[in-house]
């Protein structure tokens, strides 16, 4: 028999600010292990990477490009064309914001 506490009606409205939307977009972008690997790599080297990320991964160029596009759209990385290559940098401010939002989920 249920005690009803978990199902009690809650008054008020849910929080629907921009931060929750941003959080959801970033979660979706990080939902693939390759994307997490890319973010971890950029975090570990702590600088922009202007080489060919495809050489670091066992995937086709088109697949890696799609992963990079998802990360860019979520705001986790920045990409700028530098001659024939694109330089990718981790957006540390956005990653920090995401980390704080994730930590807040565990707080009462």
C-alpha cells in the first residue's frame, strides 16, 4: 500500500527558466560516449586543438563532424576555422555552468 507522500499534490509552478533548457540541451549533447570523450580530451589538454580530431577517434570524418556539431550547438565547444583546419576549444564557462546545474540536482 502506498503511503501517499510521494504522490501528494504540489502547489506552485515548475521552474521553466532558460537554465533548464540549456541544461537539457547539454545533457542531450553529452548522451553519447564519443562526445564525452571529445569534451574530456579538450579539458585534459587545456587549450584549443587545431589538429584533426578524426585522427584521435576510430570513426569516419562525417561521424566526428556530426558529434562536433552537436557539442557546438550545445555551447560546450567553440570551433573556429584556421586556414585549412578548424580549431576546437572547450567553453569552460559553459562547462562550469553545467557542472553547477548538475550539482544542484542533488541538493534538497
